[in-house]
C-alpha cells in the first residue's frame, strides 16, 4: 500500500470529489473495517485445515480431540494478525481526528497484547491436551503446573495492558507490586499452596486421575475425576462429587487404593465368632464320618488329638485354596484370633483375583455363606448375641 491512504484509492472509484467529507470518511472507514473482518475470517478459516493436515502426518487418530483447541487457536491467531496490521498501518486505513486515532492506536495495542496472551494460553492448552494422550500422563499429571503457567501469562498480560493504557513503563507498574505483596500473598494463598502441593503430588506420584482415594476429613470416597491447581474433584460411589483443596492431600492423610488395584489381588478378611462351648474333641467314629462326607480331609495331616474346630479350620483353608477366584500366590489362611466375650473369632484371610467392587463383594459373600453352612457339619455353633429386650417384647 506504500504511503497511499485507502481514501485516495476508493475516492476516484466512488466519486469522492463530489461527496461530503464526512460521508467519504465514513465510507473509507467502513471499507477498511470490512477488509479487516475479511482478513480475520480468511486467516481463521484457512489456518485450521492447514494445521490439521500438518498434524495428520504424525497421527490421524489423535486429531479429533484437538479440534476445539485448534478452533480457538485459529481465532486468536487471526485476531493477533489483524491487530498487528491495524497497529502498523491504521493511519493509512481510517479517517478520524488525531485524538481519536491516538485512542484507536492504544486500543489496538491493548487488543494485540491480550490476543498474544490468549494465543500463548491456547498453545499451552494444546500442549497439555497432547500430553494427556500419552501413557505416562495419568501417573504424572501436570494440570496444576499448566494452570500456574497460564496464570503467570495473564499476570504479565495485565501488567503490559495497564502500562500501555497509562503510558508508563512496565517496570513502573511492577515497582508498585512490592507495596501490595502481603495482600497478593493473602489473595493467592490457596493458589500458592496448591502449586506446592501439585509439584509434590506430580513428583511423588501420590494421586493421578482415575485413582480411587478415600479422604475421611472431607467425606470423599471415590474416583478422582479432576486434579487441578486449587482443587481435586472426586466422584464418590454414590455419584456425588466432593471438592477437596489440593494442598489438603499433602497436609492431611488420605488413602489411595491404587496399590490394591495394581496388586495381584484384593484382600478378603472376614471373621466368624465360634461359640467356645461347641468346641469338642473328635472321636474316631466322628472323624471317620467326616472323612467319608468330606473326602479332602483324608489328604490333610490332622493331629492325633483333633478337635472339631481344628478339622474345620484346616478343611476351610483347603477349600479357600481350591477356589478358582482366590489368588493362591498371595497369603491364604484360616486362623484363630484371641478369644473374646463374644466367642472365639475364626478369621478367613485371602485375596481375590477379581478386584472390581461388585465381583469382589459377591466372591466374599459366597465364601462366607459356604463357611457358615460348613460350620454345622463339624458340630460347631457360631456365636450370636440376642437382644433380650426385643425377645421380651
């Protein structure tokens, strides 16, 4: 365009010599504005397909999830280019008094700074979205770090905008931050604590999205669905959502069930209290009857002086080890605990191969049902207390 004004170009075409100066200026400004809008639209519409084609060379399967971010990126790139164009050549595009042009110049610079800040934010979002697709992203979440980086970008953007509006150097604006440092620390206390917590969580791999955690202080017991800079969102098993401050995972204790999910099995630990008055020594005839009924007892090395409780305990342990749902590579035993006023506790201790909640509960219930039925065959009685008040009623 060199040094020629847009008005000089369109004036001969529309017969500007015979027009009122205000009408000519309005037409010139309209044409320039429409030209900028067209440039904005062309850049936005042309940029996304080219970026998609470039990314598709690396992986066609991973482009769909970037579509929303790429759309935002194209709009912000177009806005950045148009604002840069306006800042550089606005005096050749528009017709207005000098003070209006000066204000438009400041406005364009502000839009340019804001557009650049949002552009950097979009690039961070795209980088984070690509990172989230990696296999190790679940173990090392960086959402909190990305949020902090975006916060710093917007702080710098705000400082530059303010310095542009008041026509002062950014160092002049920053010099005033020292006076309000205490207020800033107070306002961003949770953000600072969340930053420290996010770094520790990421470095030590304490929590990842998808982990089952239990935080009794906040009543949270469920799956982590979002791990942010300030908050961690947990979907509880009753489908409610609990929001926990990120720093609370560092300052307070919590239980992470990830190790159980990654282990060889999920523990089953149930006790059956036995009435000690039902424990008796087995006679030879009783032992023969039991061995005829339960053939597996013949393979066990029962002691010479064998009680019905000992026979039941050894047989129950053998049954547990024979169940296909139980992982025999883990500890599997039936043991006696210390006697209490509620009888003698017999504990079933083993690990199920299936760790999903519903299947685990079914396996646990089936084992307990089998043992309760088996107790009667060994002439043992489970200890059970009765509420005499309900009986009297």
